[in-house]
C-alpha cells in the first residue's frame, strides 16, 4: 500500500470514527474489499462530536529520573488518527538512544534548553546538529537518529509524527535490537569476540546516561562526515513572522522553506488576550495543537449540526480532522502561544472572512436573511486574526 493510499485510509477512518464507527487499531485491520462499501453513513444531526483535546503534560508517560516522554496517539486521543505527538524532557547527560521510526516521520520544536541530534540517511550520509529554543528538526520516516541534552540545563521539546497510530514507545531502538540478536551472530556482524559483548544491554535502554557531551560535535567512527544534501535543522523563531496582526502573529515553515519537511508544516501562533484565529478549515491536512502558554478556547464543526467547544491550558493538545471548521481564541489574560503542526508540507487554509468576501453581496444577503447594506459591512479581505 502506498503512503498516499494509506493516509487516505487513515483520514477516512477518522471520519468513520467521528460517525460512531470503530476506528482500526492498525493499518492491517482496514477492510480488504472496496473501502467505500465499508464506510458508514454520516452521523445524524444532533449527535455530538467526540472530545478533541488531551492533557498531555498531566499524563504519566515514561519517566526516568528527571527525564520523561509523554505521548498523545489514537490510544490517548482516539480522534487523532493523522498525527501523534510527544512531550520529551532530557536531563543533562541523558540521550534518547539511537533509533528509527518505521511508520512515521518526526518533526520537532525545541521549547527550552539545548540538544544535539545525529541522523543517517539510506545513502549512508550523516549529520550532527545542535538546537536552541525555537529551532525545528525533521527526520524522514526510517532515518535513524538520536537526541542528546547539551550543557548543564535540561532540554524540553515537542515531537510530532505524521501518523496518529504511531507510538514513540514502539520505536526501533538499537539496544532493543542488538539485545535480542544471538551473541554469535552479533559478534560476527561487528567483528568482535563474543566476550566483548558481555556488557551489552539485553533489553531496550530508551534513555541513555553518560557525561555531558562536549561543546563541539565529535567526528563519527567513519572519520570524515558525508553530509546529506538537505539540512534537518530550521531556525523557525529566528525568522521574521510570516504574518503580523494587531491581535497576534504567526511563524510558519513548510516544505517551501524547509525542503526536507515534505510531510509536515509547523506553525507558532501568538494570540493577544481576546484575539481570535478566525473560523477556518484546512483542505489538505489534519491539525495538531500544543498550548505552550496561556489559555485558549477551540471550536470544532463537523457538519450535520455537530459543534463542540473545548478549553485548553498550557500543556494540553488539541486535534482538528482535515476539512473540519474550527477557531482558536485567547480566552485568558496573558499572551497565548500555540505550537501547531499539519501532516503536509504544503500549508493550505480557507478563512471564513476570505470565503464570504469572495461572494457577491446579494447572495450572502439571501443566505443570512439580512440586507445587502448589512452584508457590505463585512470584511473585504482575509482577516486571519480578529480582535485583541
């Protein structure tokens, strides 16, 4: 099954789940016959939309001293079939061990602290990069990598994956793999005597512990670096905002500016108190939200009279299925910052103000049962952020 076909099935399953049908737990559970014959009728008017938020930072996750990984997949948030996310913190001297993801690409945003990544591609080219707060990385599906905390301060970052069924705790880790390979076979593979493997872990380590890494990256075992043609690092918050409004501003990066990020677009949205990211929808992608700071109100519209509003606080995540109408409003008294990811490298959105402005006044007057003179008071162009 191609990636495009699989994603289409994931998205269709999301809609089926919203209509009350069981969502498959894995791609292997999708029906083998013509898929459209198995899609239930849309939900009847009046049926409620499911919860679309999850308190990520309040969840238990996987903890190792002061380091942790907390995730939101379809297990924790069943609506989120297209995107999964992880909040991860690494203490000084701790690394997320060498691993790869078989079914998802990884997009990340550094919230606090510093870290270093290593990555290798199928051509054997490797890269080492250091990241500061506001920086982004992207690792394509299947590219092996690791993440180390740099310096004497913990690092906290958000990982986002382009597959809601993917679990960070189901990654392919080097210690897990080599710990289960028969020692004679492993010794033969590595060119070492079996005795040299006695101290190798026999199960997954996940978080490795060691001294704080050197300030400058060290050369790999192979000696000279063979770097990939495209960088894995983008300094998002070092850029000028993509758009600035009286009520807020937005930073955005997709494949156009960060070519390796073919399946993900990232946004940082700041909203002043009372400001509203207006009603809109995304024709080509699901949306995953993480509240960095502040309190926001999010609405979700799913057709057939289905509408739901939720309140999110710092550390909470929200999920908007592709094509569903929604809005984001700062309902608190302080600046709200929201990290938003889309499972496409090509960002698309249609805002309510732009939609209405693209139609003649008489047609809108007929729709809303008001006079043409009232309709002519509506915005003549895209608003994007209102109020504030």
